[in-house]
C-alpha cells in the first residue's frame, strides 16, 4: 500500500577504488564506498604475455601486507593454466566460484593463455 522507493547508495563491502572503477564502467556515479582506501588504483593489464606483470602485481600485493590474494578467471581451464604458470601462493579461481569470498587484493584475468 504505502511502499516507498529508497535508493541505496553506499557499500560497505568494496573499497573506494573498486567502486569508482565499477562506476566508470557502468557510466554511473550513484554508489560510494565507506571502506577505507588502500591507495592502489585499479589497473588494466593488456598484452599477449602479461604473466610476468601478473607476478609483479602479486609480489607488490604481498609487500603491502595483503594476505588473501586471488586471480579470477573466466573458466576453470584458464584457472589451472594460470595457476601452473605463475607459481604463487594465491587463489586462482573461476568467476562462477568466487561469490561470497573476500580477498585483500584481486587480479581479474581476461583470456590470456591459449
């Protein structure tokens, strides 16, 4: 009967950098984060062989004290290939299995290995 619409515009789950990046992809500016900034902007890595860069990113995350690090892939097959190639103590997991999990730092992989 007397239902009211209330737009929720704050998230407590994602960092400021993640929300700003997501807003830019979606072309919106309606959501803000109340979590503190980690001082690392979202970076897009491109190229044929980005594995060395991925390894450097993981090392930087570790040097900043991030404990739970993940590489998120599209498929399980890609996850296995990346896991073997980077030889790091991180979770390499397909996107469909990551819901509900929390990480300090994440690399989202586009298809980079044949």
